[in-house]
């Protein structure tokens, strides 16, 4: 089951206070970016956050689950979305702790 556009719109609206939050379609689902860092995924209409110890401490009651078949476990944040301020803080902590992505090499002329 693919994630609906309504779900991504709703999550961006509810969690927009985190800062420069955006989604990018990937493999039929979505990656969630904050400040150009992947902080989570939206798969099957559910929000999954990267599993960092600091984020687990903020959301200890959130279960762990795979975001897609064969993936490692992520924090399933659906259960705590009724407290968006905590999820926003978790997103900010994740973005702060993750390194900046490596720049992609410039594409040369096609041959």
C-alpha cells in the first residue's frame, strides 16, 4: 500500500513547526527531510523516524518497526503524533545529530 498525498500533506502541516521540512518521493514512498537531512520516512501512511538513542529517549513509548519489507527497525511515530511538539523536537534532534549529506558530483556533458 502506497502512502497517499493527503498523508504527506497532513504530516507536513502538523510538523511544519520543525523548520525546513519537506518530502521527496522515493521508491513509491517518501523520505522526510529537515534542513536537507533525511530524518525519517513516510511509508504505508505511517511516519518512521531514524532510530537514534536521543530520539528514543524523547519518544520511549513509540514502538520500533520496519518502514518497508526488509528494512531495519525505525521509530514508528504514529502513536505519538497526538503530541506534535514532541515529534517536532525529535525531528530537530535528529537533524542536529546527523551529518550533512555529501554533495553529489556535478554531471558532465553527455556523450
